[in-house]
C-alpha cells in the first residue's frame, strides 16, 4: 500500500486526498488466496462431476440429474470466480479518501470507482482502528451509524501510516457546513489494458538479462514434462533423487558466500523479523524440504540414513543461514556468476518433486477418481514453493519474480491435470 496525501490539479485548494493502493499478497490476502485455491480445488472436481452426471448418467432420474447439473454448475462458477476475485482485490483494488470542508468522499475500485460513499457532515466523521476478528486489517471511517472499513488486507504498519495521514488531513481541512454536495468521481488507476501490458513487461524483462529465478522457473517448466515421460517406463525418479538432493544441499551451503542472497534475507527479516514470522516461515520451508527428501530417499538409502541426511543437513543449513542473516557480520559482495550457478542447483530437486507428485496423483486417480483433482494445486504448491523460496530471496520486491513464479505454478499444475484427466474419463 502506498498512502499518499496530495492535491489534484483539478481539486479545490481545501481538499486533501489519501491514496491507498492495492495491498498485494500480504496479510489477509495471502491467506485468502491459499484458502480460495484449496477450496476451489475441492469444489471444482465435484462441480465438473455433477455436470458430467447430469448429461451422461442416464441411470439417475431426471429430477436428480437436473439438481446435480445445477449444483455442479454453481460449484464450478464459484470455484473459478473466487480465486479471480481474490487476485483482483489484492493486485488492483484501490481506495481514494478525499477530505473536503463539508464531508469525506470515499471512492473504491480498480481503474474507475465502483463504490462511492459521501460521509457528511464533516464534524461527525472520525477515523480509527476497531477490533477485527476476521483478520481483514485496515481501519474504519465512521459517521453516525455508518461504519466503512478501508485499507482491507494491508499490513498493520501500512494501515497505521494511512490512518495517520488521514487524521492529519481531517485536522487541517477547515469545515464548511455549506459544502453539502459530493464531488464527481475520478479515475483511480490504470485500466485492464495497462495492467496487462505491465504484466507482459514483467514477464519479458528477465528474458533480456536472465536472472536466477528465471533459470529456476524455465528449467523446471522445461524438464518436468520430459522427466515425467522418461519415468513412465524407463526410469525411477527416486534413483536420481539423492543426487538432486546433494546438489541442493551443496548450493544451500554455498549461499553463505552469496551477497545478494544474504541481502535478501536481511531485507525480509527487517520487514518481518524472526520473532514476527518470516524466520519461522523460512524454517518451515526447510522442514518441508527435509520431509520430502526423507520420504524420497528412504527406499534407496534406508530409513535411518535418509532421515539423517534430510533432517540434519536441510534444517541445520536453514538455521545456520538464518543465524548469519540475523548477525552483524557484513554481507559478501554480490556475484552474478555465483547467483546463476546456485540457481541451477535448485532445478533438479524441483523437477523431481513435481515428477514424484505427478506419479502419486496418477496412481491415486485409479481409486479416487475426480477427487484426485482436489490435491493438484496444494500438492504442486507444497512441492515447488519451499525450494523456490530461495529464488525469491535472491530478488526481493521484484514484480517479475512473482509473475514468473505464478506462471510456473500454473504450468506445473497443468501437467497432472493432463495426465489424470484421461484416466478419470476412462473410469467414468
């Protein structure tokens, strides 16, 4: 969020504005997106099954088939609409608060205002925080019995900054009871075309000068279908996993010498220190990789040796890097060649995680049918994100980094769907 108090060239001299930009995937919207994706992954297969049953299961009565078709269509619609709604709110929803002598005008929307509110008289308008049990965040503007929450989903520090700016504006603008008319709404931000062009720019920019995260994403997208095809009849992905895991551990140990990585660690810790949560998430990612490594290497190395290698090495290195970032020692100088080399150590383990999940999902489809589709998004995310996190740390705040991650996630999620779909169709 970027709260900003300024005067528009067309605004009256005695008007102050507070601009609240999109929150991004932080706070409420981070949890909301995960919840929407998990919920959609559960509801969408049932919805598709209901519509398929309505059209082809002739053994059922007409009334039951109509009911299943309606319920299936509704579930499918909500499963598609809800994630899109959350993403739109997190990335493009803006609010402008215009403090005027006669009242406070609030306009919210993406590019043009979709919701406008005029709070008057000015003397009755107050702004402050209220208890938020839903975890939405933001602050509240009230006037009489009307309560309007703004800045939903932003980090507390951003909400506090916007609220302080608004309270200052309320104190500075002189009141005038004769100013009773609401002002005309104005454009809030770039339109859909401009946002799509910005997204295209974010995706194309790293191609001009490849970055570590681009190597991870492109390598994973290119190699996952190839390795998946190879393991169908010629290879077992678990035979190669100890080698991939060893490369990952070696790369993780060398991160101590990576200046951009240590700077990125300190950037995230400054925004969200270890006691506040980011360090915990970093360690949680290490535990997730350790558990995956333990399960994948146990058939080849044995239960005890696999446990020792996976748990001790992975969690120990994550903890060591975190302690180094929290310390006072100066970070090494950035080294582009080292950054690119260390990024390549993440690709093999990412590919094998996805291949292992694909194998599990295809095998599960024989017994679970459409229910298998429920597991695709969360399992793909759990398999990729804990390793991909290290590429996020290399380039904090880079919009292209986020755009390429979601593009890769969508591509990886399509691989199981393309394999599971035919199996489910044959079963039905």
